[in-house]
């Protein structure tokens, strides 16, 4: 099986490659690509793979833009951190939709589905009708407004998944993004804060500045500060003072009051 990975998270790329090699050493990786632009160029200039593993949010756009710019002559297993795009994914060549971190049993199930498709010699253009017969996903049970439930971090040679319920806050520093957990552990993750705002539940998290996203349960005290800002005491404590940016104060207060606010 020749496969293509379209994924902008290096850790996720590495883990998927490791899992596939473990399942079958004969699987051949053709390329790992992290953007819509590079994917379109690759597909236009190379023989298409037997199967594609594709994330939703890529480094330059949502993956569905690929299908507007070129034809994809291969079935797709979507490997993503959230499930609100599941319905749209199955309008393309999608045969499976795996949530990160990927469980081996789910990957095996998706590959079995792919094998069943190839054994029928079905054309990609007719793949949608076959999906109806083979998919174990009940589309009526998809929750469009689901948000990311966990995030993957690498600790030395190991991987650690962190539940969003355990994440006290995210912050950026020196071109890295960190998550700090309620038990005072800090991990580097392969996300930018800009990408996280589309993944986190806005009822639970708020971006108080360009450098900080807070879990509401991490907030201990809020006080007025100079220049219209708010100072926030958080737990676990941060190494510096934490402020709500002046242009976000009113929205932040509305969010605290329970209004539906989009993370920005």
C-alpha cells in the first residue's frame, strides 16, 4: 500500500508513520505534506497514492480547499483532532474519520474498510455509495459543535495526551506553544494559539491576549489594572503577571457572565 500523509503536526506525522510501520512494514510512505498549496502541487505532479491520510486544519487552510483546486484519485482516511467536519469529510472521498490521538484499533478498522473497498475494485468516483454500506459511523449521531477533547505532547521519546479538562491554560513563548495542566505540569505542543482557537470549547476557554488562552476553571481572581486592562490571578500560577488585553476586556466580562463568545 502506497500512502500519502497530509498533516501539519510533526508529532502526529511521526506517530501515524510509526503505527503504520508496526501494522505492516510493507506500507510505503510517498510523502508527508503540511499545506493545501503543497498538496495540490504534489497531486498535480505525481501518481496518486493508494490511500491518503488527511488532517482537516492544515498550515495554510482547511483541507477541503484541496478538492476545489484539484482531483484526488484516492480514498481518504481523515485523521483529525475534532469531529465537527465529519459530515463534510464524507462528501469527499472519505472512508473513515479518526480522532486524534489515533487508537490502533480504530486505525485497523479503517484499513480493513479500505481493503474491502479495494477488493471490490470500486472506482473512486463511485466510492460514496460503497461508504454507505461499509461505514460504521452513524451520521445522525455526529455532533457538529464538538470541540477538541485532548491534545498530544511529546515528552522525550514518549507521547503524552492531555485532556482539555486538565488544561489550565495555553501560552506562547519564544515561538513555542505550551500547555500547563492543573497539576502544574508544562508541555510543548505542536499548535499555535491561532489554530487552537478553532478547536477549543468557547464555553470553557477564552483568549485573553495574543499570548494566553485560559480555562475558566483556572481563574482565581480578577482585578482592574492600569490602561483599562484586567489582572488575572490563575492557578497554577504563571511566572509573570497575567493580563486581559484592553481590547478584550468587555468581551471577556461578557464571557464570564455566560454569554456565547467565539474565541478569537
